[in-house]
C-alpha cells in the first residue's frame, strides 16, 4: 500500500465488526489438518482447499499438507482429509474403494444440510437447493439426491421451475448465502408452491448470519468497507455485496497488500470485517497498515458473542 494514501488532515476511524474471522467449523477443519501433520507418519493429503482462504492453505502447505483437486492424486491407502465444505456420496465411495484413510473435516452444519437432503428425498419430495453453482458445498449437497434435487440461484429463476408434484416440494440452502437475498428467494418459492416445506432451522449458518448482522450495524456509518477474505470464499463475497447494498463502497482483500490507495481518499471512517475463513491475524495486519498512514482510532462494534465449538472427529481425538 502506497504512502500516497496518507491522511494528514485528521484521525481516521476503523469500525471493527464483531463477530468476524474464523468460525467454529473453520477452526475445527484447520485443527484437524494440523493434528494429523503432528501425529501421522507420511504425507497428509487434503481434497480441495480445507477452507477457502489462500493464507490458510499456504500455511498448511508449508507445514507439509498436500492439497489435491481429486482423489486420483492420492496414493492408495494414504491419509486424506475431506474439506470443511463436504463431499458427495460418490466421493466417499471412491475413497472407500481405494482404501484411503479418510478423515472428514466437513463442518457439522454442512452435514446437517446433507442429512436433510437425504430425508426430504426419501419421502419423495423434489428438493430445491438454493445456492451458487460450482461451489464445493453445493456440489456435495447435490450429490446426496442428484435425481431429485434442483439447484436454484435467484428469485427470478423460480418462475422457470418444473417439478413432478407441486405439493411435494422442499427447499434447502447453502450455509454461506446472504440472509436477505435468500429470504426473497424462499418467499418466491412459497408463492409458487404453497405446500413448500423447509428445514426445521435455518441452513444459513450462525457464523454467516452473525457476520452479516455485524457488518450491517456499521456499513452505513462507514465511508468505505474492507472485507478480509479470499475470492473463492462465499461468505466473504456476500459481505462485500451486503455493504454495497447499503450504499457503501466495499472491497474484498486477501491482506493489506491488496488495498488500493485511491480507495482511502476521503475515507475518514473505514468499516472492517473478515469472512469466516480468514485468519484474525490478517485483520490485525490491515489495522497496522492503516495506522502507518496516519492517526487511527479503532472502535469495535460487537453485535453478538459466539461460543460455538465443534469437537474434533473421533479418529483424531483418539490419536
């Protein structure tokens, strides 16, 4: 970041959204890989990125983790970790056929959605999955009942849906969607299918919801919002979009080196948050970089306190 963004006119304020950064599912997934690296002989393979953050992946690679796109790159009998985003039954079957030592780091809240997909499909429903095409979590959920599941991305797409029985339709959602936009899609589905059924509790996870509420609380007070997270992080991208819907310029950054000096011109109040897969140290690094440009006041705005913790899988605990 260039010194041309210095702020000699006065003190900048950073409004720090809380909660931000790591959620319980991300912490659990990273801890699983770290534990295996410390306690297992031989390479530890990870299918896909363990979580969607370039810094997390680079740190684990430096410690010896081997990230692969598909199981074909994993030697027979080796240890492989499934990422926090979950996998389809077909991937699990392939791993079993190969004799791989599978450690499942799927977030328990993603597992909940998979369970619901199987239950809804088993009772004969057409399952509408609200989510983003190509996202690993969506691919895994679609694989639970591929012949009965339809992917829906926008409220406008509802009009084009065709189902076998309009009285037997249920919906699920990706866990990292925008809360307000998803509510609009569900409302459109309910209008089209009055008998629509859904999960007993929201599929959008507590961490996604909390981070969006925390950002909403500061977005309109900010001249600029910076969201720390990687470009393939769904929940981070939703935070950028949320701030923009509140009329505030917002940018996604992996770390302070991504900040463009021109963004800071005239920005006296900067909102700062981080997606659920972004390490807290990166938020601290952004604050330190902003402080180098001139006087800075940091005000933390906490909307709720998270106490959720997920236990490690039994094979990891036992080792």
